[in-house]
């Protein structure tokens, strides 16, 4: 397998396809880099080099007991970028991966970065607080932790329906899409997936977004049941200077699969602009 070893000894699996301008992909919770294959193959066919890694504790990377937070995730992304000596990178992040991208820019700046694309991303802050009253109450995430611990296999099967909007009337989501979500999720470590809930829900990315000084595209489904659009993309688009935002009417959280062609087209247009 293609892996790099981080400073704390964690092995991070990555895939590196094609030649041309570089696009990196940071995946959502609790999946792995395979969730990006539809975008990666498309961009390779259009002259790009694409790199995606499995977050620590997920997929084929080490199930480490430390670093399961946004700083750790950003450090791992940086380790992949530095190990492969990537420059002029277009950073793409979905959901938790969007937080990873934001924290990477917050910690490492944009010396190696050409642009950023946040897709159904968790910034600026998911949790309801005194300064973020539109957020989700802590009980939502406590319930997720309880269900994950009690029966993670069934929890992931139930979550898939919300993730892809299969629970909406008239939804056309294949059983294959739901099955692959379960398969990828079950490859994550229980400890890692459990700790990651705190990372994606309680991390405030407001200061990270203020450091974006590169072209940025924000994509989000308007019927996202996982990361509600009102308290995520619409706020991020205001916080990032010059950000371009596109919203998909009636679309769910997992738009990279349910709206693959549309996402791919919007990515290509942005990357070629």
C-alpha cells in the first residue's frame, strides 16, 4: 500500500492518481478516501493529479488512540502534502473533511495552496452555543455517541438514509450507495469514530476561515440533514473573503454521490477558472 508515516508514528494510507495540477481530497466522517473515487476519476480524465488519504483511524490508516481531533487531522493532511512535495494544491473537503481543510489553512497557511473547495462542510461551528444559537444542541451528538457505542453497525445503516436523503419521499438512492456507506463506515475504528464526533461538532473554525486568502468555492445541499446549510455553508461563505457559493435545491449531505455529475461539473469549472 501507499503510506506515509507521521511524526507520531501513524501510518496514513493515500492514493495518488494522474498528472497535472494537484487536487487533494479530505473525506467525511466516518468514511475513507474511496468516497471520492467518482470525483477523482473524473478529474484524472480532465488532466489533473488527484491525491486522497484515509484519515487516521479510518479506512486503511492506523487506528491510533491519539490525534483524533482537528489539529491532528490537519497535521496528517500536511504530512501527506509535504511527503509528496505538493505545491499549488487545490484542497477539497467534504463534511468533516471541510473542517480538516479549514484547520490546515489555519495552522499552515496557504503557501502550498492554490484554492479551496468546501462541500457540505462542517465549518464554522456545528454545536449550539451562546454565540452560535442556530447550531445543533449537544444532545444530538450525545445521542450519536450512544447509538454508535451500542450498535455501530445498525447506527451506520440508519445514518446512511439521512446522509443521502433516502428517507425523503420520491428519493432515488440505490441500495449500492447505502451499502458502500456502511462498508466504509465499518472500516473506521470505534474509538476513532467516537472521538471524531467531538472533533467535527465542537470545533470552532471561525478564525481558520478568516485566514483563507485564496479562491474558495462552497457547495452545499439545501436539504442537508446532517450539516444544516443555514448554520454552515451560508455562514462560511460570508466569513471567507470572496468566496463563491452554490446551493443545490433539495439535495442531501452526500451530494458527491447523489449529485455526482453536478458536483464534478462545478468542481471542474472552478478549477479551470
